[in-house]
């Protein structure tokens, strides 16, 4: 049996959420949280390019209706009867976030399938193991909207929605960072965020050779982080990886297959890996590191009623950074 705290007795009977089928806003019945659940009032929910998988049903195993969203910041309303308050951090009013990692029990079918609803809504139910506590100090460095993208884009990238965070993290770690895009339009911004330089592919005859010339050993980059979702561009940049280097794919290229040279990887002893998002530990570290170093998301805010506009802005490629749905406190 679940318990609801004194302050939660004034719950509304329903709340608004945006599921699939054309992103309709519907009323969802409110219930007491389950024994291992945390009921959260959402204050900011970021949009991610991967939300289109929910819209078009291309992600295997999804059950509809389903609410999208995995970049969320809010405050605890109540906790289930079996949930630890984590030394008071999950008490009502506690600042928390929930990201891509939907929590886990490790045994149930839903947990094994990774089938959790998202949180583009006013409230959410989250498994205890999915909830990341956020120090109140974080709000002295960033707003709710600026914190929300850290639960996906931040934990993933640790120029664009992902790239602008990756630049900041890498530069704060003391690395030499070069950004690459199809024009020079983002060069100034990239450098202001900490990049050593910017490569304009349209004005560079041989991008791979140029990247090699920038490396200390002259053989290529130690790490290439691919954030653009285009198979051809990803394939063309792979030869720029250096010996014992790594190419990490955080974007989802749906326009075709990536072409990889087996010989290239073997001779350079290079690693090609995929990465969807950080789990609980990485997300917790991401929040703490961001607060300590002043790394911030650059966001554009929308209301829930503007969700379709925010999503279309995202899918049309207009946003430079992260679109975030904000809710009143």
C-alpha cells in the first residue's frame, strides 16, 4: 500500500500529458504512487531528437498511448511506502531529476524490455532507482529549464543540442577541442564555449588530413564524438581517428548504414562504439560537475500548450540548442 504525505492531499484528480498520435494533450488520472515509486511535480522537461521514435513508433516494443520525454527536473510530491527518503533528499519538495535511465528492479518483464512512459507532462511517476537528487545549489548556477537537458544531452555528451555541452565538458577537463560542421556559422559560438578551433568542412579540401595535422602525433583524434545524425558524414570522418582512438556515436543516423573499414579499425587499434545516454551514476556526476564548473545548457522555453510548435521546431532543424517545456511551480 502506498502512502501520500499530508501536503499531497490536495492533488488534482487528473493532469495533462502529451502522448503519441499527433501529440495530443489529454487528462491522465492521478493515483497514489506505488510502493517503490516517487510522484514528482515536473517543472521543466526537455525535448530530444530521439523523441521522434515515440511519435512514429520506430523504436521497437513501445506500447501506446505513451508519453514522450526523458529530460526532466521537478520536485517530489510524495513517495511510496517502500521508498527510502535518502536522508531527506526525497522528502516532499526535494529537487530531483529523471533522465533516459527509467530505473530498474532487474527482474520484471517491463524492466527487462525497458518499457517506461516519459514525462512531457505536469506530473510523473518514477521508479525510485530512476530518480537523481539534485543539490539546491544547482539552482544558483542554472534554471530548471537549463538543468533539464543535462539528464540526456549532458549525460550523453559528458555544436547543437549535444555538441554545445560536449564542448564545455571537454574544455573544462583540459582537453583540446575542435568542432566540425558544414559552415563557419558556429565558429564564434564554439570558441566562446571553450573550443580550441572550428573546422568548416565546406572550406576545407581534406577534412581528415586537416584533423590529422592538428593532432600531436599527426595520426588523428583521440576521440571523435559524432552528434550529427547522417550516415554519410559519419562514415567520412571515421578515418580521422588516431591510433588507439575512439569514435563514439551518440546520434541516430536513420538515413542509411554507416560504412566502416575493418582494416582501418584493426591497423589503428581504434574503437567504434555506440552510446545512448548515461545511467544513474553518470547523470549524478554530470549534475555535480556542471554545478561545480558552471557548465550550462542553452535553451529555448515553451509551454505545454506549445508542445507541437516546440517539436516541429526541433524536427525542422531550427533550434540551435535545446527546446524545453516549462511548467509553473
